[in-house]
């Protein structure tokens, strides 16, 4: 990409990555032409370990809320959480039309209902192959092969040329752009191991999967019918998706095959298939609680065969391993990525990405979805297919790219980032709070209170010391006594009127911090509180 | 293993796993015969994410300190942290002779010095092949192939038969037990990719490795000499190990090949090899700081070729990926497990474990080192080689096994566990503190203070509310005001003398908790402090 400055004037197409470039999950981007903005996808991600206490992470859409921008709508490519999960939060701030296929909107609706905004939302169903004109953008949906049905890529005609967004697709079918649908990669290589498991399992079969991998669920439902096992679905998200996909005709389930979870004991164990979510070892998920025998209804039994049919997302390995340990401890047999070969990734592999590049033969290329290392490796693939370095842009969230028919240059940087959801709060936990939480997590807190007579400057009560997370309570007595003495020694010189409170607080803070550090090498947060009377 | 109870009387050999069975790292176990105890290894592990603020984790050796036990000594098998790192802490509690090979003791000494116990420690060097009689135990060291030189397995003659401990070895040589040394697995398969890197790198080569992988360091030193690159060592632990191994003759370095780190700019980039530790992305490690351009002396440059020559330990993937992202962002080329094929594991693989079982043909088998899932899979290998289920014991820390010449049965469970090191404290952070730290990390803390007149029961100052880690300060004003009002409303009824302080505290706690939960769905720790005057 040319390194000269952004194009001036309005006659350039701006590509604006709002999320998912530089991290995995919050996929959301936009195209802008003369202040008219088309948004694609609205994902969420689950917090990483250093985001203490955070429930969810969203992309920052404040750019879209700026005056002078007309947001035409949000186009959803498919129904995975990392593409639709952030939609309710976005619509609450900017209620625009939402375009998506039947299943995608079907999976969106329960979310909007939960957020109490379903009624006022403007959902517009499109079929695969449909074309929608949105201001200067003509959006055509393209059938693609992915781990969820009704998934699409997008071909978007713009004033400066066509933008093709392959999304998560492994392969796409598109007459215009020369793509052909091959055998769906997602269905390859799975039948074998599952067949063996259905043939040989002596008792219950339990399969944990991503809740949105409808293709895998369909495959398992077929296997269950063939091997005459009843199917029970465990876990709220999977039950919801199972229901939606079945109602909309994307999941074909023979009558009488499924049983309510509550009835599982009426079926002999060798005639039962349990489908669960929680393949990532999430602490509150059905599988994790099942494995630890903490599930209210159903728990692991000896001779269960448990298949974890999704590779751990990086960072989740330890949690998955804990679940595997628990399953083994209770006598189950476990098949997971490191043992059996039962997972086929939902995302395109290197060879498929190369094929895609060769089929589309783009003039310009911007890799999306992933950490920087993944974007860079994808850009190297594009180099290998013959694209020049000026025709490739490796950018991260907020780094816009300006396009004309003639060139692609780096645009201005717009403000983006991660928005944290914690309980009811969206964006009210930011760096100050997280820094405090990390400090508290590391060494705990020590509160020192005393009551000061404003007139005489004498201490009327305290100092009292209370610690949490610093040292085991029964061992704290000496440390607290020493710190208290240190405070008293240090504040003696303040015993006159017109005491400078902030100086007194600082003195107490330093005296306590030093004593604790000297004895323990810990640095708890120290908070002096002075009540004046 | 037979399921009947422990053997009574003293004439049984007790196998006692103190650590490393059920988790990875704190390898330590013992054999006991008539109250005489031989200890093998004393490892440490680095904390997992949920062990907030913890620096190190040690095995619990309180069993060894019980009256009536005579600990004969500690035998160290090799110089890796997970086998020697806990030794200084153990020796401080129980100063017994320490046996190990030259390099192993060489790596132990700086640790004892740092803990100021080198002088009083009783280190006894053994050579590979030596036999040492320790009470009823006759210990023979066996040469093994591992990623560190001078590593041993142990063959221990006991009153009930011979115990063979293969340790971390991939292959072992032992005339008695029928083992033969094949080509060292650790040296296979590495030359190729490194050769390519030394041939093609246009500028600096940086290789990150485990600090104790001396074989790898030796290989790289040879490559550097061959390709005429100078070697600079980055990072304290690697520098220390490099020095020790060189002084003791386990690392052969041509004169003039190494340069002090401070001199690196005097060498052309294409003539430089940097060796660093930090292959696991540890936050304070040399490589992490190098990649983030936060190292005081040396930082990543465009065109550096960086090789991360160790697979991430499960749980460390995300940190390693962050380091890789940073290296790429600064224009380096990176080779790591998912891209290049430059790592060969230091630990035995399935086939080697099977060969070992076939060579030793044990009568009884106890898998060691690892999480439960790994122990179980290892036990299944033993089943496959023909060992009966009564001859295999899968046990975790503290689950003893009693052995006679005739049988192996489950013994009593002894108290073990993880001992946390935090700063200077060893064992003064336990579950109460960690639970508090987790609570603080999740939702922060809110301290409510007020001063109460003991005689009249009236509030003389406050309530004052201070929060940390709950909500961004600029957004907290309304929440704090509401909570304060709620406290005042609730404590009004206490406005008389003889106030029950603990009831008042509870009232304040509940009033604040409810207000905060209602408005935010968060549950910070709430601490009411009442100063009485």
C-alpha cells in the first residue's frame, strides 16, 4: 500500500475496520462513501484473563455515532457469536435496518428479545443470491460453505469498484467472481471417527460442540437416528439454537428422536446421545459442570464416551484440560483434539485461503479476522499469489484504508477499541478500573481508618487496619500491629490543629506500605480514610 | 492395583508422591521403609492464572517434617526448574544431604546462594553410574538422554525389590535393567531448520529457548561458530546457566565467540546471534520486553529473524501469541511452533514411553509427572504392553502406594497440596486470601466508613464511601451518592445508645450491596468500618 497520506475530498471509498483486526472475535467493519456508511457484522468476544471481571467485549462504534454520518444498515454474514453477538448493543445506540439470511436473523431474534428491543428492530430477510441496493452500495449475498448453514459472503458494488468480503467462508459460489462451490470442507473428515464411536461406545455418548455449529449437530442427529440413540440437548444456548434451526428448517430431526433432558434416565445409557455446549471448558458451561459433577440434572458416569469436538481457542487450553481431567477421574473415556481426530476446523485453512485468492484475483487485498500475526501471514499468502506490496494493506482496528479506482492508501486513524460489558454497564469499566482490579488481584488491599478531631488535631478513634487478600487472617496479627504502630509513630507530629489532611493521608499510606513491604515484599493497595469530627 | 486397604506394619515400601502427580511442575516424591525416607527431586512450578499474585508454587513437604521420620537425603535427577527449583525452600525446613551430578549441583548452587543457605548445605556430587547406599536404599544413577546434560534416571534397590525411576528421560542406558542408549531424540530433527535460518537470515538471528536447555544452546553455539556469528546472551537466568554449564565443561564455546550484551552494536547485525530466555511469553522475560521494545538494552529491529524454539506450555499460548504479534508489528520474521518446525520436545513421546516400558518390563507401574489425563494415558500404554490392571497404580499427590515383594496396594492418603510463595511469604497465602483476591479482581471493593458517638449513638462523621475497581471514577458520583443515601436511611433507626455494632455493619453492608447490584449487577466486596468515639 502506498505510504503517502490519506486521500482528501469525499470521492474515495473508505474501508473502516471497527473490530476483529488485531484480535479474534469482535468482527465489525464498514464502508463509507460521501458520509454514507454500510456496516458489516457486529460480533462480540469473551474476555481474556487480564480483563478482570468483564463479561463480554464489544467493538467501539463511536465513529458511527458522529454527526454527519448516515448509517444505511448492518449486513450480517452468518449467525456465529463473533459476527452477530454485539448487534443488540449496537442497535441500542443506533437503530438501523439489519439485513441477513433467514437462519442468521432467526438466531438474532432471541438476543434482541432478551435485550427487549426486538419489537422496534427493523430486520430485513435476504435470500442467498439476493441483491440489495443501499445508497451507493449494491450488496449481493453469495452462498458459502461454513460450519453454520445459511452463511454468506458479500460482493459489494461501490462507486470505485467491487469489494468482495469472503467472511469466514471456506469456499464460495459466485458466478460473477469466478468462485465455485467444492465439497464443503467442514463436512470432510468427520464421519469416520464418529462412526467408530457410535459403533463401539458401551454406554452414553456425549458430544460437546460450539453451540452454533449446526452442521455438526445435523450430522450427529443423523448418526443418532442411524444407531438408534435418543438425543437430549444440554445447555441453554445449544437448546435455543437447536430450536431455532429446527423451526426454520435448517435442522432436520426425525419425529421422536429427541427427548427432554429431564427424561434421560428413562432411556438405557447405551441408547442415549447427549449434545452439549461448553467445548472450550468455560467455567459455567454445561460440559464443565457435567464433568465436575456439579450439573443440577445430569453428570458424568463411568463408561461415558465424551467427544470434545472443537479445538480449544488459544488461551482456553488449560480450562479444557481441567474438564478432561475431571471426565477421566470419573471413569469416562474422552476423545479430544489431542487424542482422537474428531475436530475439523470451521475456518479456512491456508490452502483454501490460497485457492480463494486465486479464484477472486483481487486488485487490492486486506486480510481480516485475527491477530496481527495471522493477518500478516495471510498477506504473505497474497504476496505469493503475485499481488504487489502496494496492493496489500495489513491494518488493525481503526486504521482506515482509502480506495479509489486507481489506488489504495492508508487513511486517517479513527478512534476504536474494546468496550467492556460488566453486568449492566457497557463501557463504564475502562483502564482505571481494570488497573485497580489488577492491583487488588495481585496483592489485596489494606484500609486504614481513623477519626480526627478537626479542632484539636488529635486522633479520637483508630487507626484501625483492615486487610483483604494480603495475608491469611490468622497470620496477620503481628503485621497489622506493626503497621498500626508505624502509623501512630508517624502521625504523632500531626497532633496540632489545622492538620493538612492530604499530607496526613500520604504519611499513613507510606508508613503502612513500607511496613508491609519490608515484612512481606507485597505491595497491597493502601487506602487511608480519615473521618473528621 | 488391589483395592483392599493399606498394608499394616512397617515391612512395606511406601511410594509417596509429594508433587507432580495431578499437575505439571512440582516434581517430588519419596520412598519410605521403616520410617526412613529417601526423597527424589524438589521442583517448583509457576502459578496458573487463578493463583492471583502468587510468584511460585512449591510442593507441601509437611509429611517429611512429622516426628519419627528420618529423611536420609534428596536425590536430584537433573537440573531443570521443575526438579530442582523447590530445593532451597525444602532445605530451609529440613537440611539433609543433597545428591546430584556435577551440572545439576552446579545449577543448584546459585539458587542456594541467593537464598543464603549455600554454606550450610551438604551437597554431595555423584557421577553417572555411581551407586550410593542410603540406609535401606541403594541408589544407582543411570545415564539418560534429555534436553539438559548430566541427567540421570535412578535404579533404587529396596528391601522389596528394585524401583526404577525414568524421570524425564527419553532413553536410558543401564546394564542391569536392559536399557540401551539410542540416538538422542533431543538432537534429532533440529539441524535442518536452523541450518536454513543461519544460511538465509539477512540480519540478526534471535533464538528464544528454555534457559536450561543446554543441548540446544550448545547446538546454536556450534552453528554460530560455523556461520561466523558472534553470540550475545540476553536474560539473567540464561546468562547464569550459560556461565555454569561452560565453567563445568558441559558447554563448549570457542574463545572469542561470545560478546557482552553491551557490545552488540559493535557487531554487524548479519554477524550476530542473540540467545534469550522467555520462550513462554512470560511478562518480565527478555524476549517479551525485546518484542515490545521495552528492554533496557536491546530491542527488536526490522529484519530480525526470531526463532521461538520451545512449544508453549498449555496456558501460555496467548502470551506467546502476543509476543509474536509484537515481533511481527516491528518488522521481524518469526519462526515458532505453528509456523516453522523448529521445536523438538524435551519430553518422551508415546513411542519412547512404550519402548521404555518394553525395555524395563516392570512388575508394577506408577505413571508420574503430569495432569490426571496424562497419567491415565500413560497407564493405558502400560496396559497395552501387557501389564495387568492390578499391577498399575494411577495416583495423584498424597495418594501413597504400599509395596511388598508380593503385591501393590493403595496406601493411606497423606496431606499434600500446593504451597504458594508470594514475596517473602511461603505458605502465608492460602485459600482465604486467594478467594478474597478473586473477589476483588472480579468486582472491586467499596469501603464505607463512619464515626459513631458511643454514648449517644449518633453518627459524628460520614458515611464516606470509597471504591476501587468497581466503576470508572467519573461515572461513580451518582452511584456513590445513592449508596450513601441508602446507608443513611438504613442507619437512622440505630440512632440511640447501646448500638449493636455488628448489626450496624451488617445493615450498612446490605444497603450498599443492594444499591450497587441494582444499578450495575456487580457485587463488589463491601467493607463497613465504624470508628467509635
